[in-house]
C-alpha cells in the first residue's frame, strides 16, 4: 500500500473484531513508525504496548470506573474551550455520526457506545505513547508525527487503528499495569486491530474541510 492509499484508507475504528494482531506485526509497525522525524532527532517517545491479560485487566478497570461514573483524569488535560469555528465543526461531526447510526443523544444506544469506548472498542492491542513530563509542546508535536506514522504503518500491514484520548482517561490504571514511571506523561493511546466492517460505527466517514478553505498559496506557478 502506498502512502496516499494509506492516508485515504485510514479511519477511526470504533468496533474491532476478535482477531488479534500478532506481536511480530506490531513490532514491524513500531519499527517503521519510529522513523518519524523529531526536533534535533531527539526521538522523545517511549512506547508501552498492552495486550492479552494486561489489556484485559485494564479493560476491566475502565469498565468498573465507567459503571461508577468516575470521570477521567488524563495526564494531558483536554482543552477547556475551542475556538467557535472548531467547536461548531466538532458538534456537527458528532451529531452527524449519531444520526448516521440512528442514535439519539440521550438513549440507551449512546450509553452502549460510550461503554464500548471504555472497553477500548474491543481492540486486542493498545499502544501508549509517552514522553518525559519536562518536555514542551515542541516534543508533543513530534509525538503527533509518531502517532500518524504508527497508523499509516498499520495500514500498510493491513491493521486498523483508533487514536483516542479516551484510551488514556485513567492513567493511574495504565501506569500501574504497565509499570510506567511517574516521570513519563502518558500522552495518547492507539488501539490496533481489525475492524468489523459491517458494524454501523465503522461505516460512517467524517467530512474534511475543502482544500481551498485550508491552504493559501502565493507565488506558485
């Protein structure tokens, strides 16, 4: 698969099938992804991968906290507010996805969808991207490059993915299970697996802004 095909094929999977991704493929994905560029070749990333019993224990812990309605407390706090244009886009995307799936904001189906998210969407593997707490947004930018590289490499090997803040909602559970040192910030998680193509949540595709609204070209022939 070439890069353009991988970019077009990638989407956020919200329901994974039961087939696991073997460790050899996971290592190939990560080996390719760590070719991502970084400031001064600092390579600030530390990767922790959970699968099998370790991930099942995390899944159970997440489910228990979801049932108890305990709010998440990620190491990197979510934005308190978005610029109005971005907030509108977020709300429109959420509404369009729920409408596509026939889910209302207050019905049992939405609760089930949120519960599935706290079950890591059924993924058999989650990669946690971590970095030293003392680093700045410069290095967080590098981590974004790594995250995209993980997902594109996964596409190359026929593996689907989900990058989601909800995967790191309870960093204390992750830290304890995977023995992640306190001096590392658990930045984001990427679930890997094989999507259930017929599940409604995997059939929706979000829109993208028209390129003419995003890119400003000057001085090009």
